[in-house]
């Protein structure tokens, strides 16, 4: 008999709900993560974590990312 792992299901669902699209947008615009890191004054590792949804930027930083030229 199959045992349903609710905890794993909930974790996967929450990750999908709170995923950002930073990586996809950077790829669409041809922008490198290193460039974004420099513009934000953040390390490459932090921006890479944002892009891979291992960490989520603050709302303030999301607005800063949206306004970066």
C-alpha cells in the first residue's frame, strides 16, 4: 500500500507558490547574473540563490531589480 507523504507534498507546493522568475527574465533579456549582482551591490552567490529559488529577495529588492537598467 502506498503511503502519502504530506510533508513532502506541502513542501513542493509551497516552493512552487513562492518561486520567482528572476532567472527566466534574465535569460529572456540576455542579462548575466554577475551583471545583476554588480548593479544590486550583492555577491554573485546571493543573486544565484535568488535565481535558483534557494532564497527569496525582499520586496524592496524586488522593486530594485525591476528598476535596474
